[in-house]
């Protein structure tokens, strides 16, 4: 099976170590991919969770580039930032045979969430979309840490495919 090629990493060193310049460049990629050019996932439009704005940037950007369990204490994550150009092509080409795509349901403080997950196994990179009635929200994207966590996702993917293949 042909591996799905992803764009090159956007590294802090490419910006002379200047974090503010780097963050601005990462945000420009995000804006181009999700605000200026609206993606579509398998025929359904993607919206964007804009609020609450964090430092003047959309909530989805914050979730794709920062980590932490307490929302107002999330910290910048260079690994997420380096890969900011990856979610859009994974969404656009989600039917590529290499990418693993499945649905799951997550229960949390806000109730039940219908999620769509897109996994690039070789890179251990996951894009999470949240399905709403008339649109889909890009929710977050991150590197999977550790083989145990990757194994859990692969098991969930296999279980999903045994039960109900994703509608294409």
C-alpha cells in the first residue's frame, strides 16, 4: 500500500528560533487551510469553532497547536505546530487507501460527541473531526505518543470496520 505523503514540517529553527514569528507563520497556514479556503469532508462542509478566541486566534487553532487538559492552561506544543500543514490534506484526501478513517462516540462534560478520526499510522498523527447536524468541525490534531496509545487507536479502527464500514 502506498504511504500517504504529508507536507514538510514547519520548524521553529526555520524562523531563527523566533517564536513569535514562527507562531505567526503557523497561524497563516491554519488561516489559509481552514478560514480562507473552506475544506469539505466527504461532501460535507467543515465549519470552524471560532470562540472563545485565544490571544485573538480561533479556538480550533488553539486546539491544534497547544496541549493540556485544562483549557485555559494549555501550552504551545512545537510538535503540533510543526505539523499544522498536515490536517488539511488528510481531510481532503481521507479516501486515500493508506489513511485509516473511522467514527466513534465520546462522552464528556458537554454530552455525547460524534467524532470522525483520520489516522496516518506511519507518522502516528491523528486528526479529529466532530460531526454536527449540517456540518463538521475540525476539532484537533496531534501526534500519538507511544505505541500503546497507537495500538488503542488501531484496535478501535479495526473494531469499527468489523461492525460498520465508513460510508464513502
